[in-house]
């Protein structure tokens, strides 16, 4: 795989991880809304399960954030080391010929 294709794939993975982070945040918010509704209902079993679900979802969000941060560092180092901007310019110039 050439360097530009590899970098493009790294950017795609970064976007997918970011999307996953947003999706997991939405899951946590939905669980929170159900927890608030259950305060009125006061169902003990639901309260126990939602608390566990909320914690598990929060742990997953933390994991996603850590993976994303690490992967962005790897991607940025790859970009700098391989002069991706220069390779993109050369690709454009080659396309004009």
C-alpha cells in the first residue's frame, strides 16, 4: 500500500472512531434520560440495570476516546514523517500532466 493510500485509510479510521465516540455519547444520554424517567416510576430493577449499563457505556466511551487519541498521534506522526502534504501536491501535479 502506498503512503497516500495508507494515510487516507488512517483518516477514514479516525473519522469512524470519532463517529463511534459520538454514537456512544448518544447511548449514554439515552440511558440518562431513561434513568430520569425511572425516578418518577421508581422501578428498583430498572434502576439497578440502568446504573450498570450507564457505567459500562461510560467505560466504553473512555476506551474509544483513548484509542482515538492514540491513533491520531500515530496518524499525525505518519503524516509528518512521510510528507503527506508534499505527496498530495505531487499527485496533483502528476495528474495535470
